């Protein structure tokens, strides 16, 4: 119940948090911090996407290997 209340931040609370951050860090430092935060989120999203792409590539190469092995193996009809 407490967690669900924390997830719903209203406009007033957001403005209050922003005002406190502005007072603590100053007008010059705050944009730099937000830029760093944005870059961190962007690299996190990229990092989460890369393993999915690697898994797809590995699956495709494994499928190609299986198909090549099937071509190389003699079948029952080839032995006669």
C-alpha cells in the first residue's frame, strides 16, 4: 500500500522536489546532472537491448550449423 502511494507523484510534489534540488545543487550544476542522468538511462536501455540482439544472432548461426550438418550426413537412401 505504501509503495503504490509512492509511485503516484503529483504536480505539487514534483515541483517541491525540483525546488529542493535547485536549492541544493544550484542552477549551473542541475542541468549537468540531468544530462548525465539522461545519458545513463540511454546507456542502460542500450545495454538491455544488446543481449537480445546477441541471442538472436546466436540462434540464427546455430540454425545454420544444424542445416549444414544435415546436408553433410549421409541418409539411408545414400548408402544403398
